[in-house]
C-alpha cells in the first residue's frame, strides 16, 4: 500500500518555447511489505503534522518523517557536483541536505548520514542573517541577534518534526545540476539554489529507518523556497506526474515531469485555492460527492477553509489513503452499505470501517465514487483507487475520516493512480486527465 518511489535518472529535453527545458524523471515503485493497518497509522501520523498550524510565511514541515509515499530524486549540488539522494515532497517547501564541515579525510571523520561536503565546493555560499531570504525559514529559538555589518553572520535555520526530530544548520545557496539523458551532467541556468545545509540532524524522522537512507528533503510545495518555485521561470512554473497501478507486477514506469513538457489532451482543470496560513499545500475546492451518480447530502461547508486557516482539501503525493471530513465520510460509507450486499469478512483488518468478503464472486461490481470540483470538473477515479485488497478475497474501502475539529482533508496518492496531474503554479490551477500517463 505504501508508495515509495525511486527517481533514478533525469533527462533534459528542449522545445521551441522560451522556457525550453523540462526534466522527465522515471518513478519506480518499491513494495515495502507494509500492512494496511501500518499504512493507516503512517498516514494518520502524517496528518497530525499537516493539521498543525504554523506561523504565516514559514514552511510547513515535511511528511517525510512518516515514511509514507516517498519519492527519491538524485540532485547534484556544488562545484564539482556532489550527488545527493533526496526525498521529493509536495507537502513542504524547504530543500535541505545533511552537511559535513570536514575538509580532509572525510570518509573517516564525516558524521553518520551526512551527505554534502560544503568545504569541497567552490560555489558554496551562505545567506547572511540580514538577507531577505533568511526570513523565509524558521530559526532556532532563542533567535540570535543579527549584526548586519558583520560579514560572517550566517542565516541559521531549525526545522522540527512532530515526533521531535530536528534538522538545523545554515541557509545557503549552491549551483545545481542534474543527470542528462546521456549520463553526463547538465548545469541548470538557475545556479543559486537556496537550501538548508543541516549540520545537526537528530531523531527517527530524519536519521532512522523511516528516512530510508535519504540524505535530505526536496520541497516541491507552493512556497517561495521550494525547488519548483525557485526554478519556476526556467521550467514554466509547473510540474506534473502520473502514478500507475502499484498492484501490477512488475510495476509499470511512472514519471515526474518538472516543466511544461508535451501537450496534454483531455485535461480538466480546477483552480488551486489560497490559504494564507498554509501557503505550501495544493488546495482544491470540493463541491459535491457522488456515489453511482447520485449526489450525497453533504453540506458544502464541511470542505471550506475557515478564517484561522483550518479545513480545506489538499492533493498530496505523500499520503497513501484519502481522508474526508467526518460528516462526508459517514455519508459515503452509508451510501456504499446501501448498495453493496456482500458479507463482512471474519477478522476484518482494523482501522477500516467497510470491508467485504468477495470469495466466490465471479463478476464483482462496486459503486462508483466521484468528486465534483470547483470549476465544474468531475474527478471520477476507478474503483481500484478506493477499494483495495487487504487479504485474499477481502476488499476494504480505503477512506478514512478526519475527526479533529478543523481538520485537513487529503486526496492521497492511492486515489490519484492512473491520472496525469499537472500542477500549474503560474496559473494557479490543477489539471488532471485519465489519458497521458503513457
């Protein structure tokens, strides 16, 4: 169930537009052998962080600590380039890597999990604490006084996670390069990527098994310091991906595309909504929910973002299941119960409210779930995106309720499978299509 994706190479192509580069990254699925209950627990832990309110204009913490829905991408920083394996996270902004200050014999002295050797790069530069960019990252507490006349007064950041894990260090800038299609390196025109150089990394979230050997996090959110925002003018202020069916063996190749790329056909669009207190996330507006084309009696207010920045619905590649507001969730479950007359399996897995025993059913027919989005677009995923196999001859509804007041709703990556999603930050819209994944 848990989607962990390895990005192993990047190809750079050209078109005839001014924003002529785009990066096409193959996504490979790796089965972590995680039980459905464990996936629910990981998703719930991630949501506990997503629900946490941050100060305005600060990056929202990454979901990487939950070990759920991770994407890995190889990024090269520095001169000469140093390869780094980062978790690509659409739910955060900050790009950070584990750093080492060693100068000589680094193999013997560099700290465990460190990745980037800052002193081995001739292009490594620190942001001054008085730079405007320094105000975009959270700072250690108590915050040190900034002496704007002092040359050596670096910008310090501290990034904490819900389980107490912390990464802190210097906010810096570096040249960035990617693998080209012929195996070499192509230096991007944007050669001053702002990132966190983490000299202290502690806690299971960023150094334990859940981090899966990554050397940092690549934020792909909507905020000003995310990778897609910093490279926006070069790549057309957009990126897209398609997650294919993880149950197929061997799994087909999926792709993450940073940039405009090829023209997409049959794309439907819904505007990305703004939440000033959570500017990182990709919010969409849900208007109605349908089961077998019958509109459920759900109050539209359950999907709203309130004045405190609570509520709303996001598209998140880092959460496996889909979470709906409790009133909407109860209506959906009731609608399925009325339409499906199959027995309940013995020993149904915990954390799932609706499971069916499908043994002996030759032609299984389950109701269709659809979401009417703002902009008059209909998101209608296939049944396999929300009814999953949890055991032999057992299918369960892969939805969960959001019971906390003002909780955040999430369209998870399982529900997204088989669709091409295009995040157009420049036009502030989300496009999706059932075609184009090939």
